[in-house]
């Protein structure tokens, strides 16, 4: 028993000194529980109350997040002269003593987020002033006011990135960020800012500014020429007016989403803007009213008072001419507003546009024309409007030649322009759901010739949604020539009423099919041809049994909710379907509690996920029980009910049969002499001896 001890001790020594060139050289555990990975010491979530002093002296990164440090003392970091990055987020820090960073003056990045620095901010400011090389500072979540922030930053002119998010800043003026001449990025989100007065005038190098989730009501005379990204989303801004200047603004991304904008923003005349986000505002154009009234010549007078001078300016209130140069704009998101029309030539100023989102507005019509140069547009979303028609100039040439994603769902369309997809050679995704549209060719109906949408031969189309379109009888091969991988026919109660030959047209490519709420019965569809299918939604139908053709498919996802299933096949777990399934939905079916053998088999499959397993119920004597855990009396009764009935009948009839056999034998024996004499008399013949 004593022989292995020297060997074990030797192994421990070799591991401690990092013997060999394997993982032990790159990773080690310090006595304080910190992990060393190359030049990083990871001491997160160790319940430390102070900085460990027994770490390697050459570490460059020290992570002390999620501990209970309250004070960073003046001698805390004296041993770590190579330290470049220090993170102390989510501690209980109230104070950093002056001189705490004297041994680590090369510190580049310091994170102090989610602490209590408001308590001794002036003393902490003195400690921070000893960091001449500091480039990145995070003070988020420290309950700091603008005055405290001003003190903390007073001697940090080297900063390039600063976050004071999630504090209690209310008003910013020129005194807050004085001397931060090198600042490139500033994060002010989730404060209580309602006013900004020349706070950024001295930040000549500032490129990224985030003021999201505050209480700004307007931005007037925006003049940060050098700024590239401005995020003022989730405020209550009603006006955005850029400075009237011909200077070239560097602005590339402007996020004004989730505000209270009433008008399209007045943007810089010259900029490099490529992304304009205006989602969820109250914008509209007002030159025309829905009743046809024109407000083109309505004027308004602005009274401008500047010191002792007063100017009166008369302008056209509803002037919709866009004076900004938007030739570089690639993304325009105007969704969730109140636009009911777009001014003539509005989109013509955006020849580089690739993504246009106009969903959730009040648009009644949309004009497709080569005169609105959308030749580069790849993504167009017009869903959830009041569209009754799309129209294009006859003979104007191909519209939207590079379109890839086209969303027209939830409108009032009855038809699309003839040949709308003729020139869209790159279209991959089309959503026409919840419009009253028909597919070509239509079923023959006497005296009716309604327009239809023709997608036949559209070889690039892979995703198509036709949910809730009122489709009837998809005969005539409407999908022939397409390469559909995803098809949604949900909420079409008569779509499967006729020939289902269209399934064979998609046999080689179709991977995901949704037939939710299509009045499908157990015998009306044969899916055996769809050998590429991996996802199938059959929920909301009238299935009383699982279609037999599914057993041979190798589906990964199957939805059987809201049907009339009383059981699944007993061997479903051992069929190709059961072996391939990874996700199965089963709830809201009237299963029989006494025929749940298939359910137990599925539960034993480790690779199968049933997200609604706790919602699966079954019926037992007019009761609805949770199939996940059935009471023992129910299980006992079900075992009796499902016993082998042939054996039961045999047991019940055996005594009767034995009784009859005994009675017959007794009678036979009693009548035996008389029977023998009668047989001899009638059949007997004398035999000579």
C-alpha cells in the first residue's frame, strides 16, 4: 500500500510545474482558485472579497467579475505590472483608492459595470486619473448622475471607448465630456436623458453614438459631421432635423426606430448614409389626404428667436421633396408607421436600395416601375397593409429584376400584375398568404375566368407561402417547374379536395410542408413520393389515424396536434419514421388511455423531443387524464381491459364444455347394452367358424 505514494507525489509535482508541452503548460490552477490560460487569469465567480495576490506576475488580463469586492485598495495591483485589461463587473465596489493603479499604469481596458461607484465617486476619480494609457472604460449600471460622470472623466483624455449606460443621467451639456478629444465610441443608452445642449461639440473624433432608451423629444440642427453611426431608437422623438449645410456628413447608419416621429426626417443634404431605420413611428406623408384633397400649397410661418434677433420664415408645410442625397442608401425600414402612399419619385432618389421594408402601414397601392430605379432591390416587404393592387407601367421594362424575397402577406390582393415573376431571375422566397389569390392553372369553372398567379417554371423559387388564400383543388400541376423546398398551404380548407398530383411534382425537392387546417382526413393523401421531406405539419385537421404512407418517410419534425387521433400505430417507434423523428407534437387529440403502448415506446427514445409532452391527454370513461402520469388504478383497469380476449373466452367456456362431455359420457354408458343389441339386430351377419 505504500509503494504507489512516491509515484503519485512525483506525478503531482510534474503537473504543478507544467511538465511536458500539453494542456498543463497553458492551463493551471492558482491557490486562490483562479484559472490561468496563457496571459489571462480568470477569477470570476470565486466569492473573492479582494484581488488575489498570488497570481502570476506577468498576466495581461485579469477577470474578477461576479465577486464581492467592495474596495480596490492602493496595493491591490502592485504585483501586476503587465496588466492591460481589468474587469470588475458585478461586484459590490464602492471605492477605488488613489494609487490603486500605480503598479498597472499600462492598463488599456477597465470594466467597472454594475457596481456602486456613486457612493465615493470623487475619490474613485482621483484613482482613475493615474491611468494615462486607458482606452476603454465601462461605467454602466453605477447609479451615476451627469455631475458624477463629469468628475470621473475629468482626467481621462486618452479614452477612445466609453459606456455610461444604465445610469441616472438626465441632462447633458458641454461640461460632461470635456477633454475627451480622442473618444471614438460613446454609449449612453438606458438613462433618463431628455435634453442635450452642445454636449458633443468637443468630441471631434466621435464616430459611434448610442442614446437609445432615453427620453429625447427632438433632435434639431444635427451637426455631428464626423459621426458614422447614430442610434437614438426607443426615445419619444417627434422631429429630426439635420443642419442645413452642404458639408459632407460621414453618417452611415441612422436608427430612429421606436419613436414618435410624425414626419420623414430631414436628413443631411450630403452623407454616406446606407442604413436608415424608421420602424415603429407615426410617420405619414400629408400632401394628399385619403379623400383626394391636396395640401400642396398650404404654408406655415416659423418664428425663430435667437437672442435679440427675430426671424420669420414661411415654408410649405407639406413639401415632400427630399433634398437629401440618398444615392448610397441600401436599407430603408419604414415598417409600422401610417404611410398610405409614397410621393411620386420618392424611391427614385435611392438607386442603390437593396432592402425596403414597408410592412404594417396603410398602403392601398404600390407602383412597380423602372422609373423608380429599384434594379438592385433584393428584399421587398409589403405585408400587413391595405393593398388591393400592385400596378406597373405597361411596356416600361422589367421591374425588380434582382428581387429575392417578396412578402405580400396579409393584404387585400385579388390578383398580381401578369408576368410579375417573368423577369425575377433570382427570386427564392415569396409570401402571398392571407390574400384571395388563385394559382394558375385554375380549375375549370363554367363561365368564370378570373386572374391567377403563375409560378410555373420559376426554377429559383424555393420557399412559398400560400396560407389562407382560399385555394380550391390544386389540380393542373401549379408547382411544376419549381424547386420548392418549403411550402405552406395552411388554412386552405378546400386545397386538397381534388387531385394531389402536385405532390409528385415536388417529390425531388420538397423538404418542409405545412398542411395545417386543410380538412385533411386519414385516407386523402399519399405522401410516399415525398422521400426528401423532413418537416411536416398536419395539425388542425380531422385525422383519425396516422396516414400509412408516413411510416416509410424519414421525417425529423412532425406536428399532429388538434386532430382526432385515438392512437398511433403500435410499432411507430420501430418504423423508419420513428427512428428518424427528432421533434414530435402530439397534444390536443382524444387518445385512448388504455392503448398508450405507442406512447411509452416513444418516451423511451432518447433522440426524440416532444415539446408538448406534458399537455398530451387521453380519455378514460369520459374523463380526460394527463397521459404523462396515469394513476395506478387506471393502469390496472386498462391491463384488465386489454387482456387476451381469446384466452379469456377459453377460460370461461371450458367448464361448460367439460360438463357437457361428462353428461354425454354418462348417457352413452347407460344406453350402451340396448345400442349394441340394436346394432347387432340390424347390421349383424352370421359368421361361420
